[in-house]
């Protein structure tokens, strides 16, 4: 975004009349350098559609780590998504609904803490299920609470 003369957060749509490959990295600048993560570039057809689901694994919410879960609607219509949070034993902790307009991005910060009251969960996972819409992309970030170093968690279908 900075190279485009902008700042903030959100989804970026890239269009071209020629084939191209797109990469991305989000990062923070510190006094000793940068730290950041890569997100997959994807087409709308690679997103999830109504009735499909994906899993986000290796999620933690405790004193050492925190999790964020993000969704982007690359489709041309509205989308409705259910995110279900589980602990490592497969116990459903809670589910929450996300409504996305066309082109909208939303990230829930610390969903295990803020939606399921989990503050000492060493391992868990989330299931993202698309209720309506198409072209929905999902990801999670696992962040080290000491360094803020992030790891991208890509969905498993």
C-alpha cells in the first residue's frame, strides 16, 4: 500500500488484461528491521462458495501467542460465513457469524479470547463454513506476543 501512496488495511483487487503473478507481504518496521508475513494471492474462483468449508489449524491463544482470523469476499455479491472455534480435543467452543459485502475484508482479533473466553489455550483450530456467496478467502495469523512476529495460517480444504 505504501508503494501505491496509501496506508491502512483491507483487501486489494488487482485486475489485468494480461496473465500475471501477484505476491504480497505485510510487515512492521522496527528499529532492528522488519518482521512480517506473506498472504496468498488468489482468484475469486479459488475462494470458497456456499456449502463449502475450510480448516485453519495450529491456532493458539495464551500468554505466549495470539490468533487473528480474516475473511475476504472476492465475489460480486454478499456472503455469509460461520466461523466455529474448537480446542485441540475437538470440543466446539463457540461459533460466530460474519457478513461480508462484495469486496469486503474483515479480521477478528483474538477470536478465541474475545468470542470463546479462552486465555490459556495451547492448541486449537477453526472451521470456516460459507452459508451464502462465493469467492470467500480465509486465513489466520498466529502472532508471538513478545516479538509480534506473525505466521500465516492458510486454509486446508
